C-alpha cells in the first residue's frame, strides 16, 4: 500500500477554489486586507460561517453588501445540498446524504442521547472521504470505491447541517464529533486538523478538543502526526482482531503496520496527550468473537490505558460478516474485564436507516 501516493491522488481541483466555510479567522483577515476591507469584518464573517452556519450573503446583516459582493466574486460560502434525510423510528438518529458541487456524495449521521440530569449529548459522525481505499472486508464503505478527500469546508458543513437538525429535535446543538464516517481520516489529516480547530474555536461551535475523536484503521505515522498536535483530541483505533494473522485477513492495512508498532504509537499518543486510547472491536460471529480471542485481546491490552469499545456488528453489513450472538458478546466482555480492561458496549443506533457503523456509502 502506497499511502503517500494515495493521499496525493485523493485531492480534487475544484477544492482549490476559495471555500469560506473552511477558512480560519486568520486566513479571512488576510483576505480582508487583500480586498481593502477592515480586519474586524473577518471576525464578523467567521461568526456567521462557523457559529450561525448561514448559507446566504443576505443573512449576514452586519456585513455591507459591497463587501459581500467582493467576497462572492472570489469564492463561495459553501453549503452542500441535502439530497435525502432519514430519521430513525426512535427519533434518536438522523442520517443525511449530502452532495458537493462536483457531484460527490457522502453520508453523515447525528446520534442523540437524552441523559436525564446530566448534559444531553448530540454526536455527529462525520465523513472525511467520499469512499475509502483501505479495503476492510467487513465495511460497506469500502465497496463504493476510493472516492476523494473532503475539503475542510466539506467536513465542517456536515456538522453545521447537523447542528440545525439537533436543534430541530430539541437539543441545544452538537456537543461531540467523531471522525468515524466514510473514509480513513489519517489519509486526509490536514483537513481533519483544520476542521478540529474550527470546531474548537470560541467564536465557532466551541466544542472542546476532548469532545472530538479521530479514528484510524491503524496508519501508524498518522498517529505520531496527531500526537504532535499535542491536543486532547480522542484517538480511536479500529482493532477488530487480537492478532496480526486475523487482522491481515480482514484489514489490509495490517499487512503494513503490525500490532506491535501500532500499540507503540498508541502508547506514544497517550504519553503526549494524556488521552486514554479507545480500541474499536466490531464483533463478527465465528470470526473474532471466541473466548480464546477474548483472552488474547485481554493479554494484548492488559495494563495499557485502553478502553475497548465492543460494537455488535450489523445485519446490513458486508457479506459473510454476521453479528455475534448476545451471549457471546457478554462472555467476551466478561473475559476482557477479568484482565482489568475497561470495556464499553456500543449501543446500536440507526440500524433501521442504515446509519450504523460500517453501513455508510454514497448512493
Ligand atoms: S472501516 Fe474505515 S478504513 Fe476500513 S474500509 Fe471502512 S471506512 Fe475505510
């Protein structure tokens, strides 16, 4: 696998046009200077774009028409077209299919959690690519082809669409973001990093770094690159197997990056950021869910700052990958816990609208 070559091929020319939704306040200030506008206009524009999520120049009431006109000549606010919207029967999951100006389509999911006394949670699962080259054999996204990298504006706009959806359903807005939708974030790290900073900005959605998690299927150099950000962004590693042999069979990335170096990178991430690592483990019947595999995983992660997220696989997933039985998952969890490992069982969400893990695709 030639990661660098793939990365270069995944960008698209149309993204070189100015997309204001993906620009930092500093970049907007530079632009205002170039077009002869005062610096404070950049802060006003940033607020409209990142906090209010406006989609038309007319809505920016404190920015003069002449300034909007100059900006419109040079670039685009950037708002994707919502092609379809689906809401689960339980009204706790919303999935949208978005289309970008070059016709590429992606899916984004919003999951809502009412928490009684504590703060409600509204989590968006964003896509970072319109397909995926990583070829994990259990994943539906892998079947749609390689697609391309999404720009910063394309990532940010997914969350802004869902901010409005969350508000429509009675929530204050988005509280958490997980980079676990379509694509491998590690192949689009520059735009992932820029979007994290925009979401975190106090004039934007002001979402704490600790409330955002970036996942990777195990691209080791990207984990070191993320550690160098030195922010408390969550890191999730898709493990799905307790040994290299099985991992290589179901995740081609494991042929390049072995478990030993992957766990070393995770350790480095923990030491640099203080953030515990989440290991995602989707449970497939008869493939990775035996008691001996639970013991192997327990030994592998014992003593490490790890949270294992057991994900019951979905019936609508890739062919040949059936969900584990409930008793099997319970036993697996019990064995892992006996090694002193913290284990969470992910609540299946949005299965009735194909919005669960590994079910996203462009349609
Ligand atoms: S699981 Fe993630 S990395 Fe693997 S093919 Fe699917 S989208 Fe790509």
